[in-house]
């Protein structure tokens, strides 16, 4: 398609949805649109799940997240026809600029960050619905102006009163934005209006008390069903495949329990350091940045019971039950025994000499912030009692890898005693990144006259079975918000349950730091697999970390 | 529509020739061994070998003795293609090559020769391994181009069966007019789990084959997919999109007539695609045939009617002659679909039409336009549709219902 043609196509696409003598987006129209199967012609179409036209209001529109993730994701959804042509994007931020300047800015962002090259025709189509609204997050009048602008857009674009508020802003601004949205009546749904949903980015608080407060602040304005707490890990293809793998196959579920599983290991390792995010990391540390959200989400997906339906609340109920079953009675002795805190010192990573954490930009020279955590959890329910879950997460480890491995029990009787090699127990590894895939390790006979047994891997790699163009996590998640599917988002009670596991550990560490009982930090060299104590944590139980 | 990744320059190919089924099997083994040996010669690291073998000690031992033989051998299906004409074989080879990355498979292309000549078998084998993506994951695809002449060309199922990969789905793609009902067709269909045809290639007006296909679909085995039907997806999408508008959704039960304009470059009006579209509308909206299609007096159109239980819905298939660039489209392509709706107080018209580079959908309420959507047109190439069919193996209930309803429109 030529550019000239494309532009004319974009002009053609501008909808005029106000029929003679009818209200633009209210009453019967809006309520009809909310019917579950209002349009029988949609059934069976590849784009069966196309959301209703809506306006996406991005708070923090000039920020990094908007440019790198949100707008490229919206562009790609439009490219594949999953974003209705009427959809509008409204940027809201403090900086003053025109709609056109904002469009130019976003075009650059899409050209730089989209996973496929930008096509001008499609961008023109998206850009026709992009607007900018200047305003201060704390100024109630700005929200009144925003509300008026949104009503104009409903009429001119046909967005039917549906609004998605995306808070791509620092966490400290969340309460005031929520409060002001409420004051301007932008939270209202129903009775002639469309839907109103709000997307909140992590962190959801920094401990149990602050998470509880944040949830209360949000709940004063929005109902829980309107709130989408986004954790982009859950939008990853392999995480979703974990559910399909567990509940779409009949052969794994019968052995997915304490009778057959010896233990479970989950590793989230990053090769990078804090990479310019020193100030943020000083506040967070590995436990708040990764353990409380990503890792505990992975634990709950691995350990949960089959939900009664693949629906948001059924899934989240089961995940919550796992979190509540995790033994959170963290005495000082247990923390000293079962939790390892680490911080990297200088070392060699990826063939380069790198500084230690305390030498990083914006990091205190005597910082006790953890860049590594390893811990042993117990899930106290009938399925998992006595099956340890070993978790480790860290920065400046030897490679980037996220993996869940289910280690099965050894065969009850070793028949092949004369074999020279010692076969290992069966293992099922679910690799989240990189090289998403699933690996099953089992024993096989080495060809020859002897009876040598060795372990071999049966390795399913997504890349070599489906060389497909997988969507970015943000595309999946944004589409889900627009469709009103909250399955992959975290509910307030889940967030608090996860904090109730992590907060006692953080509090004990803080108490130790204040009383001169902090471990000697740094305690591992960059480019190694963490402190020796992390190995002891597993080895004292007669096990070892899987080599990644 | 799935996106097909461009071929990566990092590719390796092995070729062989064979003149019997046994030789084909042994040559394939030989090719895999050669590929595996090359993987070692390429300097596989101790770490990579250990990963692949799962045991670092054994890997170290085998590496030292030069015995490591590793190359990922992932295959997801066997694709059997019947190319009865040389130009079809050429086309099919091109499509199969684009499939390799997304569906690492064994593709068997059958090119039957003169059935009255000497009985011969000439197979050209190739395997291509390509590195793709950021992680340079390697996918390998096998292709067997099989020319069978003489009596053997009448017994292709016997040649294919030993070459199918155990336990993996078998898809039979018949790009040309498939001889549904013949022994040769039946025998080949019995070897497969899924049959892929193209109603747009059905001969003459396509009606006889469509009726036969409806019977095959009704039998349930194998699952049938249709490239012609998949080409209609964007048309269905555009029309459905108009009715996402809440005012128009409410009007769906008031449809009074459907007119479909069909491209007719020659004297025969090929209606198999238009019938598929009409069948889909009828099944989606729960209409039953009241009057099968018959020539409309005083015109070149065909006319018929459905009933929704209370009202009549008229159907007209109207031939249109190609204009401008239109001759590039196949005979029987849809040019425009127009629905008249509304009973009593108002009248509504919903329309999807083919424009030079897009599909345009509009809706008018008492003459005033209330909705307008622009969508990309159906793609001309065949490969994306074949890819999509392989992505979604199994029954497509919407298609099956559409075919069932379409067959009822055929004059008895």
C-alpha cells in the first residue's frame, strides 16, 4: 500500500457513529454492546475476541513505559486487527505539548521499540486517534478537563464511553490519580455509560501495610473488578503455557504431588547488574522486586489445584489458596536457616570486569540491600506437604535464565547396580526464558554390550516447533484488560497474601541491620551463582541446584 | 492470519535421490546422519553437548572420543500434497518452502505422471535446516518430491503410507480440483487426519464438488479445511464488524435480502465461494432454505430464499464482469455483499465491497451513513492460508455448518 493511499484509507476509516435522532453512546446502545454474544456473526472468527471501542488514557504519557511498551503494544494490536478502528489514545502528563507533537513522539517510540517494523499506513490509522491532555496529577481541575475531552472523543470517535486508565507513573502518584479520577466521576460505569477500568503497574506497595493501604485507596474509588494489577511476567507466552501444560495434558497431573515429586526449584537469574536503576533498587532489593511478585506467582501457578473453570476469579482463588498455604511463620531461627541474603561484589560477568553492587551509581557504599535471595518454602496442603520449594533470584549471576524444575523421586529400586554411571532422578524443566520450552530428563541405555545408563534430555523448544511471531506480554495483557478478562492480573488479596510471606523476612533483616547482625556483604562475586550459603541451603537436604 | 518469518540466510541443505520407497527411507537416514555429523564438526561446545545429552560427564567422554551426534529433530506433522499438474507441483514446492520455519515437517509432494506409461518412481529428497530468531534456534524440514508414473500413479496411497511419520498428524493438501468420490481420492484420504482443499479451484461452477464435499464434511473423518473459505475470513470479519455497532446488532433479525456479486471473467459462473458465504450467514443467523437457487427470470443472476421462521430472506448471486485490475482475481471471487435490513419504520443497508487495495464496509440508516470500516483485503498468496490450516488442525465447526447450509441452497 502506498503512503498516499494509506492516508486516504485512514481518512476513510474515521467513523461517524451517530445515527440520525439517536444519542451517541448511551442508553440502549451501550447496554446492547455489553451483551455476551450480541453479534452472532462474530462466532468462530479468528478475531472473535475483538474488544469494544474504547479510549485508553495513559498517565505518565511522556515516560519510558509508555514509549517502550504500551504504545508499541497498542500499535501491534491494531496491526493485527485486534484494536477496533475507533479506539483513541489520550496521553496525560505534566509537560505542555500539542496533539501533533505527541503523535510525532509516539511514532518515534513505535519505530524504535515495536517488535516488527512500523508501517506508515497502520501508524496513520492509529495516530488519527491519538490526543494529548496536559495536566498535573494532583490538580482536580485537570481531571475535569480530561473528562470533558473524553466526552468529546466519545462523540467524534465513537468510543461509547469505554475508558481504560493506565497508570504508567511512579507508584507514589497512584493514590492521588485514583482519588482525582473518582472526584471527576471517571470511575463510573453503567446507566448509559460504558466501562471504566484502571491498570496499575507494580510495585503494589513495599510491604504488607503499604500494600493494604494502597488497596484501600484504590477500593475507595474503583470496585475490585475494575482494577487490573499488571505483572508483565504473567503475560509471557510460556507462563500461560504452564497452565496449558498442567491442565491440558492428562499425564502430568497424576504425578504432580508429594507422592512423586521430590522437590521443586525455581530460578530467576539475571546476568545484568542494577543498570542505572540504583536508586530504585536500593529501596526494593531482590525480595521486593522479583520474589514478592514474579516468583510467588510462578510458585502459585506450579502448585495450584485445577481451577473449576478457566475464568479470572476461579484461577485467582486457586492461586490465593497456594499463597495462603505457604508457611509464613518466619521465626528468626527459620529465616537464619532457610533464607539466604546475598549481594554481589566486583567480578567478571560475560567476559567483562564489572563493579560490585556498592560501587554502582546511586547505591550507598555500605548498602545492605540484597541482590540475591534464596529460600526454602513449604506449602502446607495435602498435595505438597514435605515437598520443599527452593527459590533463588539474583542479579549478576552467570546467565539470564528463568526456569521451574520439578525433580521427581528416584526409582524405588536401582536394578542396574553394576552400571558405572549413576543415573539421575527424572526431571521436568519448564524454561520461561530464554529459549522457552519444556525439557524432560530420563534414563536410557548407552548403546553397547555393557549396561551403562545415562540421562538424556527430551527437549521441546518453542522456537524449533513453532517459529512463530509470539506477541509481547504487554500486547496480551492490554488486550485482556480491554476484553475485561482479569485472569492474568493480580487481585488485591493475592498481593497481600504474597506480602505476608515476604514482609516478615524484610522486617527481620532490617532489625538485624539495625542491631549489627547483618551478614557480611557483599558475599558473592559478580558472575557466580550466589553465596555459598545458597548451595548449603539445598545441599544440607541432600539435593543440589540444577545446573543452568 | 499467521505471519511467516522471512527465510534466514543461515541455512543448510542436504539432497539425495531415490527410486524406491526403501531407498527413500535409507536416504533420509543418511541425510540425518550427515546433518548430525556436521553439527559436531561445526564445533559444538562441551556445554552445548552437555545440555543436549543431559549429563556433562558423558558428554565430556563422548566429545573426547568424537562420538557426539546431536541435531534437533523436531517435526510436527506430515504434509502430503497431490500436485496433478506440473505447474501445481511448482506452486506447491514454493508454498512448502515457506512453511518450513513455522511447521518443521516432512512434506511429501506427489506428482502423478502418465498412468499408461511404464511404472516408475523418481524421488528427490532434500532437508533444509535454518537458524532463525534471536536465539538462532534451528528448525529442519524434509521434502520429498515424488514423481510416480504408470500403474504406480494409481496407487499413491501405497507409496505414501510407509513414509508417514509415526503418530504425528497427516495433512493431505489437494490444491487443484480434487476428484472427490474416486478410488484414488478415497485411498489417499484414508491415510490422513485432515484434508485441505480449495473450493475456488473446483471445476465448472463448483456446485457438484461442493455437494460432494458437504457429504465428506458430514461424514466427519477426516476434518476438512478449505482455502477458499479461509479467504472469506476478511469478508466475514468486515461484515461482522459492522454489526458490532449496538444499533446494528439489534437489527440483525430484520434482514430482508442478501445480494452477493461474484466475479465472472468467463461464461461459467463459479459460485462455490459465494455459496460458502451465504451458507455461513444462514447458519449464523439460524435461517433455513425456503427456496433453493434457480435462475432469476430476465437476468443472469441466481435467486433463492431462506426463512427465519417468520419472515422470508431473499438471496441473489449476481455475476459481475471484471473491470480494471479485477481480472487478477480468480473466477468466483466475491466483489460485493449487500444486506437490506429493517422492517417498518426505517431501512438499513449494510455493504462490504472490494476496493483496489482494501475491503470497505459501510452501513446506512435511512440513507445516512452510520458506520464505516476499512480492512485489508484477503491475501492473494496461498501460503498464509496453508500455514493457518496447519496451525489449527481439527474440525472447524463454523465452516462445517456453513458448508451444510450451502449445500442445501444447491438446486436439486
